[in-house]
C-alpha cells in the first residue's frame, strides 16, 4: 500500500515539461510542447488549457479564450484541468467564469468537499454573497465542520452590509445570522475564537450591546485569547455604547493599575470621570460600585489616582511617560471645563520642564510635548525655551562660537528644543538676518552631528538630520518673503543631507515638492522611485508625482507614472479578493468587512479618478493625430461621451497631506479648512478635465453622412442624439468652468508644504479655457452646417468669425508662453515654471483644434466634391465657392504659421538653455558656505537639464502636430 501511494499519474508526468516552461516564462515552448502532446493524446484537456495559458501570455487572448471555452464546455472534473482553467481565468480578469466551472463540477461530483470549497471561494472572488451562503451550507451538509457553517453565517453578514435597504439588513439578514449562531451555542458546538468574534460582530451590528457584553463576559468570552486585552477592549466598547460610565471607569482604572503606560485607557478614564461628574453619579452605600470594581467619580479622586501612578512610576526600573503626560492631559481638560482645581496638579510650564529633564533625550519627547504647548502663555515662550537650553550639557565654547553637544543624548535634547522653538513661533518672529544666522547655526550643528553617525548603515538615518530639515524650513520662510536665493539654498542643503542619509524620506519628499515648484520634473522621478512607495502609498502620496508630470512637459515620465499608479488600483480588485478568501480560510471574519471597505475606498479614490482621466487625455495627446487615429484611440480605451464612470458622490480624498514633517504653529499649519478647500478645488478641476475628455471622445461619433440629418432614418440611427450629447456636455463644461472661476475668486493660499494647487488657475488665466470651449462650440456650428447644407450664409459667417477668433486666442496663448524659462538676476537664478505650464496647455489646445479641424474637413470635403460635380455637369468655368471654404483654408494656413512660430520659439529656448553656464553662478555670499558649492552646482544642473528635457518633448510633439496640419486640405 505504501508503495502504491508513490505511483505517479502518467498524465502528470506528461504535463510536467509544459508546467516547467510556463513557470520559467518560456511560453512559446510551452505551446509547442502542448501541441506535441495533443497530437498523441487528443483528450488530454489539461494540455489544451496549458496551451491556452501560453497563448494568453503571448498576447493571443482571443485564441486562448476560444480554447478555454472548448474545454469548459466539456465540464471537466479532473483537478489539473480545473486548476489550470482557474489560473487562466484569473489572468484574463474573468473570475465569474471560475464559478460556472465549479458549479458544473459540483453537479457531476456532488459529494466532493474540495470542489464545494473551491466553488465557495469562486463566489467569494466575485462577491456573490447569497450563493456563498448556499454553498457554505451545502458544504456543511456534506462535511459537518464548524468553519463551513460559519462561512455561511459570515455570508449572511456580508449580504446585510451590501444591502441597499438598511431595514432589510436589520430585519432579515442579521437576525437570521444570529439565530444560526444561537443554534450552535445551544448545542454547545462553538469551538473556536473566530466563532465567538462572529457572534459578537452580529450582536454589535444589531445594536444588541447588552447581549454582546454578556457574551464577552460569559463562558464564550474565555475563548477570546489571541489578542492582548481583547476581552477587556470589547467590554470597554460595549460599556461606552451602553453609557455605563461606572463600569467604564472602573475597568480603565483596573487596566491602568496593571499597565500605567497605556494611553488609550487614560483617555477612557478621564472621559468616564467627567461623564460621572456631569451626571452627578454617586456610588451605592453598601453594594459594590460596579461590575468592574471601584469607581472614581470626582476630580480629587482623579488627581490622587494620577499622583499615585507617578509615585509608582518612580519605583519602576523602566521610566514610563504615560503618568506624566496624563497629568498634563488632566490639567488641559480642567482648563477646558473652566475648573479652578488645576492648581492641585502644579504649573504646566514646570511639569513640562521636568518632563523634558526626564525624557528630553528621546526623539518622542517633542511629539509628546507638542500636544500640550497650548497650556503655556505666549509671554512665557522665550523664557521656557531658555530654561530648557540651560539644562542641556553642551560643550563649553569661546565667545561668538556655537556650544556643541558632546554626545547623542545631548544632541537629541537640543534637537527637541529647536523643534519646540519652531513650534512656538519664535523663529517666525525673527528678522531676515537673524533667520540666516539660525540657518548657519543649524547647519553647523547638523555637520557636527554627523560625527555621531559615522558607523550608521546607509539605510539608517543620521542623528542630526532634523537640524538640516529645520534649516530648510527657515529658508522656505525666506523664499515666501521674496528671497529668491533661499530656494536654491534649500535644494543645496537637502541634496547635501541626502548624500549623508540616502534613506531619509523627508529629504526626498521635500526635494520633490521644491523641484516641482520650480518646474523641474526630471529629478523627481528618480527621487520618488527611491522612496520605494508600497501598496496604499501609491494612493496616499502618489499625487506628489502625478500632479506635475504631464503639466511640466515630461510626457514619457507622465505616462510611466500614471501607468504605475493605475497598475496598483487595478490590482487592488484582484488582491482584495485574495485577502477575503484568506480571511475565510483562517476564520478572521472581522477583517472581511474591513477588506471590502478598503476596496471600495480605493475604487472611489479621487487620485484614481484623476490619474485615469489624465492618462486617457495624455494617450490621446501622444497618439491621436487625425480623426481616424483619434477614433481608434477612443475605441481602444472604450470611451463613450454618454458614460461617466467617476463616482462623484462617493469620491474619497485619500491623500496624505501631512506626509511632510511640519513644526509650524497651528495658525500656519494645514487646517481642516485647507483640506476641504483643496478637495473642492481638485474635484472642480477633475470635472473640467473629465468633461473635456468626454467631449473629445464625442468627436468621432459625429461622422459625416450624405443624407440630410433631419430625416427620420438618421434620427433612428441616433446621429442627431450624438450632437445633443455634445451640447449637453458643453453646457456642463460651462457650468463647471463658472464654478471653478468662483472658487478661484476666494484667492486661497495653502501653506507652502500643504496641498499643491491644481492647474485650474493657469487654465483660466492663460486663455486655454476660452480656446477649448470655443472649439467645442465650433463643433456644434459645423454640425449645423452639415445638417442644413451650404444655403445658410449666417452659419457660414458664424463659422468664419469663430475661425478668426480662435486664431487670435491661440496667438494670445502663445504670447503668454514667451519669455526665458531661467533667468539670472543679480547673480541669482529665477525660474518661470508658469511658462512651461502655458506651453503644455498650448500643445493640448492646438491638439483639440486639430481634432476639431479634422472633423471640419470631413464635413466640408463632400460638399466641395458635390460642387465640383455640378460644375462639370453644367460645364461652367467658374461656380461661386461658398465663403466657408475660404474661411477654413485661411484658418488652417494661420494655424500652420502659428505652430511653426511656436516651434521656432522652442528651438530658441533650447539654444538659450544649452548656452546657459550655470556653474559660473553662485548664490549670495550671505547664504552660501564653501562646502555647499558642489551641491549648488548639482542642483542648478538638474533644473537646467529638466527644463531642456521638457522643451525637447514639447517641441517633438508640436512637430507631429504641424505635420498633420499640413495635410489638412479640402
């Protein structure tokens, strides 16, 4: 018997080489090997499927699908074929086909646990919760194991979550799930912690908090052991829901006696104390205070409790921060309530000073105290900082020299004080000269601090990195005040910092923001790539890259960055399904709703919608030259002017706007108002871009037909409805533009490291908006001409005026692109990134003009052909040509001349940029130190190279447009 267990299925041996070829990425050999095998064994279904996988991976999707369906139609039941088809359908992004596969297999082999299990997971991938419930129960009937039963229960919960009608959820799905679990409880069949978690989840969703509490506190609650304090946390959550503040307080107090460093329980303890005070609760005279023990219901008790924790902490071998911070938190709450009892706890300034003496050498000291600085009166800020500085052991220094720390602990203490100085606004109040002196001191301290990090690995941060960051923040203040040289000094210091600390994400993020502000995108791609952003970060910080890529003329990099972001969003759908399946397998039921919510959050992401829209516009810009290629591009993108796939009502702003460290006071930092305004601005700009894309996608649908457009036949075909769609979209665009203009009237200024503004202001101010809107109105006029024929002189005149007006507007737009991108003023460099953005808008607008002209050409060409035929029939030497033809030809000629002028201007910019000798420049001596010169040269070179690259790419694209314009002749 033992020997028989090792007998290999002969088919496995035959298929092994094909599997090996596929695993090694040698798909062509896999196809050849499959063909050889199929000649000998025609009925070997798995070989056909493996061949289909090879075809799919070599881009022959249609052949692969046909072959797969051929095998699927035979309803195979062998493991090899089913697994291979599952892999193939997954690669095709067709998970719904896997369900049909296993439905057929289960019918043929009704008692197979494996096939029923696979069917359940196939339903999980496509979110068929009703069928999952049925499959789970069918599986439990075949093999009565608890996990299968609870799969069915969880599927009921998922039906309740996904139900549109909340009433249906609470009256049908959840009560049924509750009854199913209660049945198992009564029969004493609950075995695992996951099953108790599921019961708790159902009761919580049904708002049966009392019953949920009983479950946790009862016998079943004993199974909740996998997480630390899982039982206590659940009890606490239920006490809060039930407003049982005595139990809440007693439990928090008991947990703090066990661990006086757990901050969440201090918050619960204080919340409950003040709730009990507000309710005038008094403990019962004889009975126990609460189910959880003794209750504190007065400020005196709370003060004494915190003092006891501090006394206990002093006896501890390991210093704990919690009790000291709790004292400050209690003072803040008492002040907020207007109580006069805070004096009992001591002076906040003295408490913070003592805290600094105890924990100042820890990096967390600043973030701990940051929360409580509002307890200090502004008049005491300078005194407080001086007091802190006095206790730091700095090495003695001669007059006019900086006293430096002798070890890492002293350095950390000093860094904490410097950060607090920035937070309290002391640096903001300084004059320019003082700020420059502080920058020099901070950089001196930074370079001295590098000595302590000589043994650090490249992946580790230097101890003194924050000095460099703070110096950069001070220089950014100076830049905003009009000191142009300061921004170059920022880049110089950051590049120097990055050379010593190559893994410092803050250096990279700041460099990205500043380079983008200066209009230099080239160094940004490499910096972002080196951040090695993982998974969700492509959504939270991806905006730093995608906002500027296309708008600064780096089309190839823009395309690449959009693809990178979209790959993450598209894989999210598939990946989340796998997470859900793993959660079912391992009984992590509480995670399943979280995974679903996560998937929905990403699908509704503002950044996802922006990248998708900009990517399609970019593709059209780069690939579509004339109407035929425009039509092909739109078709390949499955674009339709009628369809709007952006979930406007559910858009989620997942951007992390605080990813850059900031030590600014509250009044200068990013506020909630800034976030709301930024989201509003981003949404308005997205709407304008989305409508522009849909209007462009509608152009090929207005193809010229010889029949008059008002005939019934044409109306049936829907051609007239297409122009109605275009006109409706145009009205929506006008409304969006009006909303955008009203928004910009507020003249909002975000903090320098806050959310980057959109391109909307430039779009309106440089005239691109008026140009593009006029072009779409011209489409409507051309359509009218196509409908009514050449008889209407009024329409022809209107079209002629539109052509003239368009050329004037495009010329104005070009005039706003003129000027030097980089200029040297008083030995300082000054960049003009707005000129680059204007050039990019010009390219986009001229492309739309070209697509509209191409439509124009397709309408006028048949009219001219008919006129020439009439001319031949009548044998007249001259038939008067309608003015619209002359208007169009003049317009095309002027368009050609204008585009040629822009290309010449760009060539001029290239020559200037190449000739510019930046290395000979130096920033003002007041800002530049000797060791920084090499980094200054690097920075200036990167900006110059990036501008050169931008101008080249814009020029290449315009040359393509010019070649196409030359072909536009009726």
